[in-house]
């Protein structure tokens, strides 16, 4: 197989799309972790999160995911 047919193969395109989606998910998780950690964990973490930290982290993550979905839907409707 030559390089020109390799670059346009459906299998390769599918693999590249899957890797792009995986990278986007990893980036989203990293941003979510960073922003929610900074917002919710105010002291030195112990072996367990306090109830207020758990609640804050859960609410922060849910709001982040809800907003991400809203933005995604908005971009999809614009296309």
C-alpha cells in the first residue's frame, strides 16, 4: 500500500477520529479536575474529602458537564 492510499483509508480516518475524541475527553477531564479542585478543596486534603468538599465537587462537575453539553449542542445547531 502506498502512502497516498494509506492516508485516505476509512480505517485510518476512523482511528484518527476516535483518537481525537479520546483527546477531547481527556482534556475535558483535566479542565474539570483542575477547576473543581481549585474551587472546592480549600485546605490540605486528608485521606477523605469532607462532606462539603464532596458536595462541592459533585455539583461543580455536574455544572461543568451540563455547560459542556449545552455548548456542544449550540455548536451543532450552528452547523
